[in-house]
């Protein structure tokens, strides 16, 4: 997930307060909300490689000689035969602190206001937690989940603090090491409350692991499996989804083998997989891909998938452009009722209008880009 490291840090995290505009900000840009900006996608292959060798498959990663010791015992195990066979009903939550809402509130006279307000700002979107701040994360997560619970809506939260994220690229950052990450996840989980909540666990953390050694990959997967257990033990109504990349990246069997090592096939850790975060592949392509991954993954019959449809109305550009590509549209509106088997939700994980860095500063809501996406209306991808 490529994004300038300074953007993630500067964007901060949820506090329920929108910060003031800074000097030097372009008139087209919103003042940053105190919510971590959703990163932009990495420039990845457009088609999965069917010839790539799959990693060794096992139920759990094998410790290497240099594997780190377990930081703390895992939480009590959930009922091992539990299967989630039906999607959770309800409506998704729109958190009131976002860059698009800041722009809408401050630009009522702008001719683009009505289109952006009705087609983007009124839609529920995910809230990202991309900074390692263990002292405050519990309260910040609780502010989102309690807000959703008060309205009877389902919030979507995105922990994005895994060490070594983006393989040291533009989105590098996160927790200093896996022990610190495990402790951060404990505090994140403590803010989940007791209501329905969807957790999109660490975008790119599974699909983008080839940069890691075998031992480091096993350690990361062990922490992700632990994270799923911790999150679901803290709130049994939480639905946790693991990273499946997207249909233009890894072959389904390869992705499923990694996901299995990361705990995504276990009902104690997982409700399934997510795909297309911050990307542009069509919903039809993602549905087909996700079902292939789920078939290869195995696990309980109730495992499902959620798909980021925020900018995929016209699909991915043929030339592979990933940075604010021209000609894109909004995709399907967020919903928990997809009508498609094994597809639990269409979500807006990446907020439309937050620039990848070409039409505006990375991670900043840019009205001209948002208007381009929204002015032709949402599309059925």
C-alpha cells in the first residue's frame, strides 16, 4: 500500500475533532480530519501469475530458529465448531469525522458541493488506524464503535500498524516490532465494544510478504492469527477479515496458502477475507477471485468476503496506472446486503477523493478528484 509516510503520520487518528486548515493548503483540498488517511495502492501486477510456486501449506506457521518468543498467552479459545453461516443484518456506520465531511461543511457555495455531498459524503466509509499510539488507541477505537452502536449501525475499522508494512516502501511505518504490535492489538481490541463491527485487518499484510524471509513471514502470520483471536475474543460480534490482495495480484492458491498460515481459515480468528482495498478491479472480477480464494482456503462454510468498491466503477486501467488514474468512477454503494453468495459486504475502505498523490497531496481529500469520480454517478462494476 504505497503512500508517503509523512501522510499517515500527519493525518493522525480518530479523536472526533477536525483540525484546522494548515498554511499552504491548496483551495481544492480539505483540511485533514483527525482520522488516518486511507493509503493508495501499490503498483502491482495486473494479472495473477499462475506459474508462481505456492508456499508450503500448513495449519500454522512453523517457528524458525530465530523466531521471537511469544509475548503473552493467547486469549481463551472460542468454540471451535462455531460457524458463521449468515451475514450480519443492519446498516453501515458513517463516522462524522472525515476529510470529505470537512470539505462539505466548509464549501457550501462550491458548485461541486451537491454532487460530492450526496454521492460521497453521505456514504459510510471505513475508519483507518495507521499510527502506533498505544496510549490512545483504545479510546479512539471506542469513539468509533460506540458511535455506531448508538445509531444501531455497523462501523468498519482498519488496523494498519503491522511492522514492515509496504515492505519498506512509501507506507513504511507501524509498530516498531511484533511484540509492540501484539500489545497494540490488545489495546485496539479493548475499544471494540460489544456491538457489531467489521475489522479489515492490515491491508497488504498477507498479499505483500515476498519481501520477508521465511522466518519473518512466519512470525508475521503468527501475529496476524493472534490478532484475529484477540479481536474476536474481545468482541464475539466482531467480524474479522484477512488480506486477500486483489484479483490482479497473487494467484488464488498462492494467496490461500498464505492466508491459511495467517489464521484466516480458523473461526477462532476469522470471518473470511477482504480484497481490492484502495484498488480499481471490478466487483465481478473480485467476486470470482474471492470465491476461488475461499475455495482454496478451506475452513468453515460460513467464511465470506468483503470487497472495496469505492473507486472500481470502471474497473482497473488497462495500462496498469494506479495513481489517481483518469476515467475512474465510484463503484457500488456500501452495503451489508450484496445478494451474492459468500460476499458479505461491499465497503468503501478507501474514501473516494483521497488522492493517491497525483491529483493532490497523498492521502488528502481533493475536491476535483472526488468530483471526477462522482460526477457521472455510481456505476455497477
